[in-house]
C-alpha cells in the first residue's frame, strides 16, 4: 500500500522507509564499522528543533553483504530517551530487532525501513542526510502522513511538524543502475589536533580536541584512536574530544597522538601529534642580601634599600619576578617587576626613614618577592627593613619583629653622620636646659624657705 502511494506520487520505486513515532531518543553515538566493500551509502539524521536529542542511521549496499544480518555491517541499537531512531528487523532472529545500520546487497530496487520515535509534540523535526551513491542510482523519500515525496539527490533536508505521539512513517527506495562496483576507497583520511596543551604546563589533566577529513567517507563518518606517551592505541570511536589525567604523570616531555579511520577502514598513516612539557617544580628563589636592614636616624628622609639574590628554574625557565612592599602602618603598597637576566637580580626600593613616635618596637617594612616559571609554578620569599625606636633599641626592636641579630654597619654616609651629630648636640642642649631648670627651682625653693 505504501509502495502504491509512492508510485502514484513519483511513478518510480523507493528505497528507504523512515518511521517517526513519539517516545524515545537515541542516547548512544553511532559506531560505524569499516565498510571496505561498500558500493554506496547514505547517513540519515533526525532532530527535534530546539532540542539536543538526535538519531542517526546508516544504510547502503556492499558487494559482500546480504539482505540479512551480518556482524560486519549491522550495529545493534540501544534505545532510550525522548527521540529514538532505528531500523527494525525482527526477521533477522537476533537478540534485538533494533539496529542503527542496515547494509544490503547491490541488487536494485532495494527498500529500507528506518523508524524514529519522538515524544516532542507540536515541534518541528528535521530529517537530514548525507549520501554517497553512483551517478545512476536514485533515492526518493515519501512522508506517509502528508504524501510528500522528496528527491534525496536534489535536497538534503526535510522538515515536518510532529503533532501526535503516533508513529510517523517515511518510505524510501533506491532505483536505477549501479553500473558495477564503485572504485574502492584506498585513500586514508587526514587528522588534525585543533586544541591541546602545548609548550610548558604545570597541569596534571589534559584535554585534546581533534578532527579529520576524508574525500569519500566525509568528516562526520570518521572514527578516531589516540595514544599517550607511546602507549597502546585506544579503541576507535567517533568522539572528537578526550581528557586524560594520568595517575603517574611526572615532569618532563609528553606526547599525544591521534589518528582517524574512514568507512573503508583506511587509517591515517601519519597521526596528528602534540608535544608538551610538564613542569611541576617551582623555581628556586633566594634573597641573599638586604642593605641596609635598618634605617637610622628616623629623619623622614627617603633612603635607598638594595635587594640582591638569585632565581633559577631547571626545566621550563623563569618567566617573571615581582616585588611588593608593605608596612605595618598600612601606608605603603608599592609593587614592581624585577629583571632576572642570568638568574641574578638586584633592585633598589626607596623607603622613608620614619616611624610613629608612640611606636615602641619601630616601624617594619616587608618586601615580598614572587617568582613564576613558564609552566605557571610560583615561589615566594620576603625580606624586612626596620626603622628602630631608637639607637639603643635597634637589636631589641629587631627581636620583637622576629628579625635575626646582625652587626651594625659602622660606615654611614655623610648625611647620616651630620644628622646624628645634630641629634647628639640637641640631646646635650636638652640635658643642659633640664639641669638649669632644676637649679633655678632649687634656688627658688631655698629663697622661699628663708623668707619664712
């Protein structure tokens, strides 16, 4: 009855029967076998507009296939979800009657039945296809609900609106002449890595994205296999992304390879590869000198403090070194970059020789250094500069700030010497004034006593 309707519409036979019902979706990716003797093929997809669910199937003809079941070609379908697509063959006598592939012999005309069930009511559904057929082979599809007939060679999609939970059937038939077997596909596909770790990295988990191209099978039909650090190749599948988290990854060079395989079983003989280096060790940072470590006298003048040290990284190399200056009063927040040419560094920071009068343990500046390597590993160290409470309290103040005892530098610049002399003179004048005041007071007290 269906064929009569088709012949009435087209006056020619059909090949494929596609049924859309309304309850499930295809949840497993179609895994295509290696079709080494394929003469022609068509891949059909169905999707509900606005939804992520899709269903797919492969049909076609091969010189070594029959119209029955063959393990080499037929892939059993796993069905679940809201959109489900499959060929139904109870006559094959297998443990399941649902299949994602249906490859027949090369005689024409030939007919297939593909069923798609959908729970998405009142929503447009799009059926699309990719075909690889001989010039004289014709494919037509009929929507048995509307009676529409589509030339699958002239169009690549068909849209219908699913309005009920009932099955919707399409019939497609192949007619014409094959004209002998198509030339065998002996050209392997090409594989490309589109996104991956490269250079230096401090990560222990790596994501690789890849793709392929093939003039005969088409990119959407390719399968992929990968290998990490020369290990065993993975089973072929249609995934184009993989994330690896090796349990024993270590620092050093690593390599990822991936190759594509087409429908004819040809494998890319030159797999795409990406080499990268894992560095899990931070740089070695040493602050060897801070000069001077104390700023005296606290005369509110800016003083140059010199910092020297080394930073090295044996694997990925040093990327950057930065410093940040803070003080316990919260008045300083200076930052800057440090040159590390040759692994050594020297830089100067201006700090004010000033502390609050009520600060009993002096003012403490902290200079933090942060080094990064090219893999992103970081290391931090710091040094301190103190403005003491007074000259006698330098060691005591340093101890309160958890600083190590150090010998005081005997050589002072001329400005510091002058400032210290002035401070000593002022101290002597102050002491003389105090003694004079005390003497005057004693005289006044004595005179008052005599006056009584």
